[in-house]
């Protein structure tokens, strides 16, 4: 069994979208994905990409991905790597560690102070994995979101 983690290329678009859809189904939101191959191509590989993907291959077949972008911490004065989505096919669960190692190397190479991410409160398996690799639950902060009609209303005022 050979695991390889590498930056995504435009040739990976269909596999990335497949994994995004599989992640949405796992997270009990199978109809929530609006992304198209064209949208991903522009976002990930357009003129000035701000979102990146690492693809994990098992014996040459894409079985996992980590989609991430940079944020900034005013307190550390350094960027942070924000992991938006981590997905690994059920049969390839050990690949998650390889993806996180690649992200850690990327974070260090880019001068990041940390890696941040969110996990659904019911995803006990993911939380156990994150704890095993040294992650910790951040307390005191709550995720908030502005979207849809509320976002439109605020932009119009």
C-alpha cells in the first residue's frame, strides 16, 4: 500500500468534487453542494488562487483531500492555515494522518503559527483522531456565519 500526498492539479477537479459531495453526504447534507467543476477550477487554479487542496493517493488513486486557505492572527503576527475540509474514503482512513503531516509541513514552510479547523459536534471519530495527533478543542469561541438573505440585506444597506 503506497500513500502519496501532493498538491492538487486541474486534472484533479472531478475527484475533488466527488470527495466534496461524499463529505457533504457524510455530514448529512447531501444536497448542499453547489460547487461545479468550473467554479472549482477558477477558485483553485485561476489567476490568483487563495484556496488550495492537497490530494492523498493510495496506490495512485485519489482517496482523500485537504482543502485549506490562509488566515491571519493579529495576536501572533503570523498567518494561520485554516483547514476547511478534510475527507478520506472509509477504506483509506489511515491517509488522514498523511494529509495532516503535509499540512503541517506546508504551515511551517509558509510561516504559519498554527492550523485551525472546525469539527461537527457529533463527529466523535474525527475528534478522537484530532486528539491523537495533538489537536485540542478551542474553548470560548463560537462559530458564527452570515449567509443568504441576511448577507444580501447587509450588503444592500
